[in-house]
């Protein structure tokens, strides 16, 4: 395993551990999701270089597009939940209540 693969795996693992253990604020959960997407984007962008293929792939651009859509949706949910509940604490949200 090269240092490049190790750094991608470590970045993804650390951000998933951050998502699992630091679940107090919605903004911290969104930041952990964005760091997971960023590590996957960099890994997909470096994949053709590692395999030494000459054709560029569209997959990193597609991943970046979905990441931007996810970030916009997450920020919209953050604003909506802050307006209705008064804060972004995940403990205040009751998902069973309409």
C-alpha cells in the first residue's frame, strides 16, 4: 500500500469516525460528510494517474457535482431547522413528530 492510498483511507476513516462520534451539532455532521466526499473525490481524481491510463474519466466531475448538491441541501436543512427549532443541536430534533 502506498502512502497515497494510506492518506485517502485515513482521511475517509477519520471523517467517518468524526461523523459517528461527534453528533452534537448538525453543522459538524455536514462538515464530516463533506470531508468524506472530498477524500473520495481526490481518490477518484488520482485513480487514472495510479493506473496509468491515458483517457480521462468523468467520474470525479460527477462526484463533485453530487457533492455540491449535497452541500446545498444540507445547508438548506440547517437553515430550516435553525429557524424552526432555534438551534442546530441534533438532540432537539424529534424525527417521530410531524
